[in-house]
C-alpha cells in the first residue's frame, strides 16, 4: 500500500533493485502508463503524495465496468483491464 506520507518521503524500498522507488515507479504501480511532465509545476515529494492518495487506475476501471451496467446507467461495457486467457 502506498500512503501519502510514505509516497511523499519516497519511503518505499524495492528489493528487486535494492533501492528506493522513484516517483515514476510509484505512479506506474498505480496504473499510470506515461511519465508526468509536471516537473516545473509540482515537486517530486508532491508527486509521491499524489501517488499515495490515488486509487489504482485498473481497479477503478474494473469496478466501473461492473457497477455502471448493474445500476442500469449504461449497456454492458468491455473490460479493457481483464486479461483474456483461453482455456484448452
């Protein structure tokens, strides 16, 4: 779990690289696919805090494609986050 405080302090140790996670890596864990170009607007600790406050994009997407049709607000939606595996 990435929290606002730990994200802002870059306090996550990654054993695979034997070092701390960068803010870009924390954002990737939350489902962001691109690097942010906000370097002149917000600081690295602020971006880490944003990543800590965020909900994972794939999680929100999976919830919404089930929730909206169940509530009768839309027709069935494709789940672009689901991995389709054929069983033989």
